[in-house]
């Protein structure tokens, strides 16, 4: 079995940076438009924004 490298390749770093920028841009745009967003943090679904569904609605 071959060992998997834990050091990301330069191409992987470029893709990671591009994805982070795209997500940041999308979240900022949603906030400016007054739309809520849904993210995954600490093994939980998190809704952000004034019109976000309440915790009771998510269950």
C-alpha cells in the first residue's frame, strides 16, 4: 500500500484558496442582499442572517 502525502500539492493550494475566496464572496453577497446563509461549523448546521429559520424550524 502506498503512503499518502500530507503536504498539499501546489495545485491543491491554488484550488483551496480559490474556493475560500468564492465562498467568502458568496456569503458577503448574500449578507448584502439580506438573505440568510447556511454553513457547517463544529459538526452542526448553522443558519446566519436576519431571516434565517429558527432552531425550532430546522428540526
